[in-house]
């Protein structure tokens, strides 16, 4: 709810308020649990001994913290002192076409500022998602004067705290190790979480949580390009958080009358991590995702066959995939072009290689007979230099005219800032989808930016223009093919962000399919993103990335908590293993609704050795938990999120590597406060099989006194 007064505006959230006070042309913005505890600001002084909590900041005031805006003009003047002009309620805001955004912007606040020299107008927007304790914010900058201006930094959201001592959680990693939970403290100085490699990256996800004991704030960005968050504690013991596009290489020229709108930032507020997790999940499910949460079980050919995806191999895999209960067969890399036998050629040539895997008719009728839908892997933003595409349209690739480009994975990125390239891709992919009629498309992106050049973008701001092109491509195809399920991918989870999720509901979480590594990856990912967005496949042991052995049961337990699928070479699986997979796909189908749509609660012991993740229904009568011990000992596992007074019956998913475990029915209070000790008795076979040193169980809780 938003209430506007003459000199005060309040956005009410669930238990928190965002309070805007107006004084002497400045807007003070504070987030608080208790409005009465806010000290009134009675006068504004330009004084380096005071750091005011402001809604915006720019160069020119006595405020030497990191600023939201850096603008200069052709004379290199940087001083822009913005003065409040008015605030309005915005009803039913119309979003920019072809750019990711939160849906349902029913009610918002617009604050308008104009700088002292009346050259630039700044509009700041806040939209209230009260139910999800989330605010969406962005700014719009308009050049009012004849002379051009250049925006060197435009952050989407600023939040100032009037104290210090905040902790920071970021989601960091690298290929096959994405989004590990990383904790830091902010001391005097600036903490930066950012990406400069052209995408949101596996190195530092855009999400960042800033908290003290009472207040947890999760910031995120609805954007897939270079991002940046800054958290600064200054000499006056205040803390400022900024989130937005990375200002590295940013130079947005605005001529008279032109405007620039930043990507949207989200701010989710709660009193602890579990609250944040659920508010964030609900916000994303209700306002970011395009489709529902229930997707088919896919079999993906990558780890099973890599490029050796010939007709005999894929048909064998398809036979086995259907026999264990998969619903879609996804042809990963290798099905297209003249002869894609490795990474060096054909990328960009999006037509079926019927010599390798059969004609379209053969594929379709084979899959139909097996009751399988068809999925295709594509990587449309790229090309190999050894491809028909590059030979025909060399200017489509992003590279300097007279420099040897850096190749990563033997490929170049296409210049998506060029409208012609987007039109070409829309046409090519439309033809491909019309022709092949896939039910499922895995959309990959496998290299980072190095040779950033385009004659279509003058000055800086290339990355933003690239993403404008990509989003037009993605939204056009999503509109044209509303029934296709798209799965995002970027060398695994290198572009796991709210921009991609606005079009593609599911993202291949990581190429890291080792069960233990997956615990860390999924633990971090699910602190921000709902389980239904994570694509989790059971793969083979020893794992292809870590070369470590793990039990099939541990691999299943971890894959269950998301969109479960298969990546395992089923032709190498034993009869027993196939049986176990079949039984557990059916177990997953029975529990999927609860897993994907329940509220999520996590418990960790103080040494981070034991973790329990639960999905719990609204009534708290049904729950399903994954418990993992990272050192194979379950001294005590507790379960968060239950109803204290309810008595629960615990049924363990039966695992071939452990003896049957039974517990008496226990109250929610007992389970949350005392927890249980699970036997660590493994059968001999498990000891040999399990080189990763974890133990895991899936337990279903059912209320017996509803
Ligand atoms: C990336 C993806 C993999 C697979 C390969 C194919 O690495 O993350 O899942 O699709 O590309 O080349």
C-alpha cells in the first residue's frame, strides 16, 4: 500500500515500511520496522559530518559515498544537483516492450527530480509487492537541454541505512561450482559484487543479501548483462547499498528529449533467511516467470553421448529413457549442421543433420512410438568461424575488423546489437521450430565477452544493447511458440538470473552434476530462486566433472529437489540401477507438486555439516525434506518450518544403500527443537561407491492429527 502526503510518503510492506520524507528539495528514504523509532530529519545541511539516508545520489552534494548517478555533458561537467519536483501514484504501469520486467505493476510511486540547471529530469519508480514483501525499483533519466549528456553510471536502486555492522551474502563460484553461499562483513570501505564478462556470470550472481540481526534485505536485478552492487560503510557510520548495471564500459549518450530507463531492481525484505527465501520464491513465481511450475521429466543426451549422438545411440537411449519414465528426449549439442562432431564447427547452422541422427520424420515417429516428446539444444547467440553462417555473414560476429579475435570454445558471439542479426535469428529459429516442432528447447550460451565491437553501437553501452537485442529475440519466440518449454543454460548456470527467468522458466543449474557439489550449488541457488527454476539431472558415477564416485541414491536425493531429469548414460546402467531410477521418477511424480510448490525452509547445524531442506504445504500437514550430512554423520538433524503442535509421521524414501529406517511419530516442536539422529549404518557397497563423503535421505512428513 502506498500513502502519499505533502511531505511524507509511505510504502507499507508486511511488517516493514519504506518511509520517504521530503525536506528542502531532498527525499530521505528509510526502511523500518517501527516508524515511530525513526528520528525526524528537521534540517538539511551540506556537511561532511552528516550522511543522510537518501533515495538518490549524484555528484555535486557533500555526500562522498558511492553514488547512484554519474552524468556528464560534453564540457565534462559532472555536477548535477537534483531537486524534488513532485510525487505521484502510478496506476497500471505499462512496461517497456521486449525487456524483462516484473509483472503486475498495479500501484507504484513516482518521484520526479530536476537538476538545478534544469538539464536533466530524473524519475524514480517504486512498485509495491506487499504480499511478497518486495519492492521493484528503477529510474528514468531524460535529457531536457540541447547539449547531449552522457550517463556513466545509472544504478537502479539505492538503499541507505543509518548504521553499520551489516553482513553480506553473495552467491559466487565458477563453471560447475556456481552460486555457493559466500559470507562477508562490510567494514569501512566499499564491497563490490559484480560481473564484467558480458553476462550475469557464474562468478558472482547479481543477487546479494545484506542483513543485521533484525533486518534481511535481498537485492536482485532483472537483467542478464554486466551487473554491479556496491555496499559502502562510510566515515559517518552509515551504510549505503546500490544495485544496477555495471558502469564498466557504460557511456549512454542522450540527445535532447531522449531518455534511458535502467533495468529493474528488486528488494525483498524479511526478518531471517527463511523468510527472505520464501518471499523471494513467491515473488519470482508470481511476477517473473512466464509459465507455471510443472514441467516434464526430460532425458538429456549430453553426458550420455556428447557429440557421438548417432542414430543407434540415441535410439537406445530413448528406449531406456521411456522405460524409466522420462517424458521428453532432448537432443543436446551435435544434432545439427553439416557435421558437428566436436566444438570446432557448425555452430550457427540450425538445420537437422539427418545423415547423423535420421530424418525429421524418422525422429518424430520414433519418439512418438516411445511416447516421448522432442527437445532440441540450440546456442543461437554464437557461431564457429568454421560454419556456413560465418562464411555467409562474417559481419554478424562480434569482432574487431583488423584484430584476431580471442576464441573461447572455438566460437564467437554474434553482434546482437545489430538489428539485422536479431531479425535473421528470429527468422531462422522460427523456421527451425516450425519445421522440427520441438516441445522443449534448451537455449545455451557458452562463451564470455572479449572482443566487444559493433559498428551499430557508437560509444559505450554495448552490453545493454546486446541484451536489448537478445530480449527481443527471446520474447518474440516465446510469443510465437507459447507451448514450447525453454530451458536457459550458459555453460551450466552462468546466466541464472531474473532477466532470463522472465522468458525461460527453467535453467540448467550447473554442469557440476556431482552430488556433493550440487548440494552447495542448489543450497545457494535456492536461497534466492524457487526450486521450480532449477533443472537437476541424475548423472553417471564416477562423475564426469569431478571424477568421483557417488551412490545413485545420493544423486537421486539431490536431483529430487528441483525439476528432476536424467543426463546419465542409461546404456551403461545396471538393471538394478534402471529399476531404482524408474521407481524414483515415479516417487518424484508423486511428490513433485509438494516439492515445487511448497514453502521452503532450511536448517543448518552450526558447523554447516548437516543441512535439511524442506518443502512444506500451506497447511503444514505435508512436507518433504532432503537431509544431507557433508561428513556422513547425522548426529542431530532438525527441521524448520513445521507446525509445533502437529504430530508428524515420517516415511523415508527407501534407499538401496541403507537398511530400512523407522521413527515414532513426533511433534513439529520436537522435530524443530530437538530433531532426530539418523543411523549412519550404510551397507558395505555404499562405502565403496561413495567417494564424496556425504550421506543423504529424503523424508516425507505427514500430519497424523490434522
Ligand atoms: C554447455 C552446457 C552443457 C551442454 C554443452 C553442449 O557446456 O552447459 O549442458 O549443453 O554446452 O555443448
